[in-house]
């Protein structure tokens, strides 16, 4: 019953999306207010129905209902309940249902909470949101039905990919999807504004909180995903330039550019056409990412199934939505007036530089990700790996950091070069001092990119807090705090990346119980190795006692696990976090009688990478609350003035 | 700057940036396309020592030896036409064994031994390095076909 109810809810939601689209189209063209009045309730009902369908699938997974095909192929009754729950989206159909649910709920939120937008633009936005949702409902219902039954029902399921059996699965995909699909709202806003010819600063002020919210969640999702890959894969790396990682990075780059250009449009009424373009590009990148991941044309832990039919379906959706939006852009952009002008030395210019550099990185990552697919079409199998991405993205990202440091210290519209120079004096001095000091300490021992990374991280950290200089901290608006903290987060994260690649110490040994391994100031005593068993796995676990500088020892437990269903070996790294870095221990295979391979890394300040990511998201959240709160205060004052 | 011209200037700057990015990508990808080598390519074209490449082929049967330190592996990689000696220090993937396909990331040393920093073997049926998909080993003729 639950499966059928879920499927019915999906069909109803799809019908409501169609109704919503028709209501908007007829209401706006025929100026029929009674039709438009029904749009918001319909959007809310659609959101509720998708949530209901999703809840139905979660219930089926929690109950291990083996009469449902998806549960059979992706779950197992012996699995811990957390992975039954999170396993709902650890597969193709479930993750697409999550996608559709987020889209429906986001549409409902726009219907309920958006008050700043003009009514006609608001309605057109909801129409656009319904139009995109329709395509994904069709995809789900016609090619990826999550509620299909299987008869006769097997005794038990086939289990979940062990790499996914981790608490990270409960947090990373939902957050990422909220951000990913949240960008559909920006896309719909852009389409709505183009249709009603209302691309102006009021439109940008209405769109900004939605972009910020999606961006914050996307940032959190990527940060969580990076940390998950770091400890789960046991390779000691935190970013692999895997096509699927790129698929989440590309919307983030576009959304980051959009976030800054929408601020220019909201405050200064400049960069109109560009902002609309970015809003279209950001969600297009989400869809491209979904195409890459869900079509099965890539081999990756994220690619759950290889099915050419699904790939063509998503490709068709991509062509329709991106092509449609770009055609609308080309058709209507002539009617968008040019925005306010600005001088060369101004904050606008720095934000244009930021946007250009972000777009260039985005373009290069996109080319690198798609290139293997293009060459394969011509019969050549080529991998584009880390050397390409590091070489091109690294230097540009460092340039971006410099622009980020300088931008907030410039004035809007026009600034004098001399005054801007004076404000940049302290960060520039830090840059020079850091260059000399780091150079003296580490020259010749570290590569050029890590060196530049460390120096620029120090200088931008100082520059990012400089806007607070000589301001009353209590009276500084919350969104300024948000900007400062997010920019500081970039510097912190860069420092972690540079420190990890510059100073990581790696030690590889074959040890027998009783051996002592010394590396990077740590003393590790291999105590014993014993078998262990969990709910659905067995493992060999090493007990390793780690201590340094005569401090009290800590016991670490790296494991080599073997999952029964499906049969897969995995490595569970043991991590020891200290304020100045992480000790990372991996247990390998038995080298010869009684000796075990062990790989040990000491990674100084590696945790700054994710701390920085968290600060970036926190900054975004503060800016969101700050802007919204100011809106509430203004509204309250206006109401009191009337009374 | 006159207001009338600002949009034009911005559009030109954006265009220049995109063209620059395109050229950069093209040059970087040209190097990248020369990133994957089979042993026969190594013999035919030669690879300078220290250049980061991917070497793909099959681990020759009987060639896999573990050094006394317990963590260094020596093996030969072949594609049926040529054979290259390789060395790897680290924890090898579980499915890395003699007679199976491997893609090794690393560089040649001065003596012509391939020093691998990373081994990619078929992890399971769901995850496989791209270059391994096209490799087929013929048991009878001991020929490895690399479709590229």
C-alpha cells in the first residue's frame, strides 16, 4: 500500500505542476487574476505531495519491504537502521526522488515566503519552477520509478555499496541536493524576470536570499563530501578531481559568482544581463552534473547504474531547459536596460574580476570534465586527471584570492587609487613579510604552488578582517560580518590545502605486533591485530598506540573490513586529530608471515581545509540572517509609523 | 568611461577571458592527451624521466616480487608488444595481481624503471579506471589488446 500511495502522490504532484504551469500561462497572458490566485496554493500542495512520496520511500526502506524492487537491490535487512534510512537516497531512483522532492519543496517555499517580488514576476517564477519540475517528474515516473514492485518477493536484499555505509551518507547527499536543486529557484527567478521584463535591483534583492541559502547548503555539502572521501577512501587525499566532485564544484563556482553579481545588482543596479545569465548557468551546471552522474556514462562510486535510456532522457531535459532559457535570454536581453556605470577603480570592478575568474575556472573544469567524453565519441579513451586541474585551477584560484582580499577594501562606484592603496597597505605588508619569512623557512623544501598558497592565505586572512578596522564591532551589520567570516574561511581553507601539500609526512612500513614506528615526532606502537565483526561485516583490526613528546598515548584502531553483501573489501582509516594536524593510519595487507603493511601520514593543519569550508558557509548564513533581519526591522518600523 | 560603452567593454573583457581560458585548456589538454602510455608507446615514443604519466597494461605472470621491506613491489607491465619494469611502494589495491590489468600513475627514473606512486586496479564491477575498460587479454596468444 505504501508504495502505491507514494507513486500516486508523485503522479498527483506532477499533475499539479502541469496545472500550475497552465494557470500561470493563462493568468499572465489573459490577465486573469482569479487564475493567478490559485497558483500559490497549488505550488504548496505540490511541495507537500513530493514530501509525502519521499516519506513513503523512506518508510519502505526502514521496514525493509522486500516486495519493492529498489529496496531489494539496494538494502538488506541486517543493515543498521541509519543506513536503511540514508540508503533511501544511496541509489539512482531514490536520489532522483530526493531531487524532485527538494525541487517541489523549494517551489512551495517560494510560493509561501517570497514577499518582496512584484506579483507578476512572482507568478512567472512559479510557472518556470513548475516547468522544470515537470521534466524531472516525467524522468522519475517514466524511466526511474522508485516504487516498482517485485514478485515474488525475495527473502532478503542485495545490500548497499559498503563505501556508502557511513554516517556521511545521512548528511552529505541531502545537503548537497538542497543546494544543488535550490539553485533551480534562482533559475526560475531569472526566467520570471526575463518574461515580465523586470530585471532590476528590486528583483536582485528578492533573489539574493534564495541564492545565499542554496549556496550555503552547497558549500556545506561539498565540505562534508570532501571530508567523507578523505577518511573513507583511505587514500589520504581530500579532493580527487573525480568527475562527480567536479559536478558539485561547477554549480558552486557559478553560484559563488552569482552571489557576488547579485549583490552588485541589488546595491548598485549594475551587471543586469550578466546576473541573469549566471542564474541560468548556475542551475544548468546542476543539471549537467546530474546528467554526468545519473546517466551512467561515467564510472564512479556515485554512478549507480548504467542505462543509456536514462542518459538520453536527462540529455533531452538539459537541451530543453538550458536551450529554452538561453533562447529566452537572447530574445529578451535587448529589453534589459543597461545598468549604472562605474569607474575602473571601484568595488564593482573587483567584483567583475571575481566573476570573470570564477567563470574561467568553471569553464576550465567543465572542459576538463567533458573532454574524456568527447574524445571517447571519437574512439579515444583519455582520462583527464589531477595534473590538468591542479595546473590550471591552482594559479587562477590564487589570483581570485588576491581579488577577494582587495575587493571589500574598495568603495562602490568610484574610488581614488591612492586611498585604495592606503587601505591595502597592511595586507600588502603582510604579503611581503610572509613571502620572505615562509621563503626563508621552507624554500627548496616545498613546491611553488604550496608556497604561494601559504603566503597568499596569510595575507588574505589579514585583508579579510581589515574591513572591520576602526569600526564599532557591535554596530557592524551582520551581513558585513558574514562577508568577513566567509572570506576569512577561504583564507583558512587555502592555508590548510597549502600546509597539507607542503608539509605532509608519509611513512610506509611492514610491521609485526610489538614493533615501534617513529615518524614526524610521533611514536606508534603496534600492539596487536585481531578479528572484529559488525552487523554486516567482518574485519581485521590493528591496535596502534600513538603518542608524542612523552604525552599520554591514544589507542587507534585502523581496520581492513570485508562486507558480506555485496562482497567488498574496504579500508577504515584511523584518525587522530590534534590542534596542529591529523595523524592518519591505514592498515594494508599482510606483507609476509606476521608482518602487516601500514601507511601513516602526519598532516599538519589539514583540518583547516574543512574548518574553512564551514566558516564560508557560516558567513553565508550570517549574511542571510542579517539581510532578512534588516527587512523585518524595516517592515516593523513602517508598520509602527502607520499606526 | 562613458555609460554607453561600458557594457561593450565588459562584454569584450569577458570574451577575452573566455578565449584565454579556452587556449589555456587546449594547451593543457594537449599534454594530458599524451598522459596515458602503453608499454609499446613507451618504446616507440620514449618518455623522458620524471614526466608524470599513466602506464597501462597487464602484470606479467611470475614477475611480481615483494622486497624484504614488505611494502615494495616489483613487477613487469606488458601490452604484448613491449614490457616495462615497474616498482611500487605502498598498499596495493586488493584486486592487483599477476595476470590482471593495471593502470599505474608515476614517472620513469633514469634507469628506465617506472616508479609508480599510485596503482589503479579494477576495484569491483562498479568502479574501474577508464583506460582498463578497453583492455582485453588473450590467454592463448598472450596478447593484450588496448582499444584506445
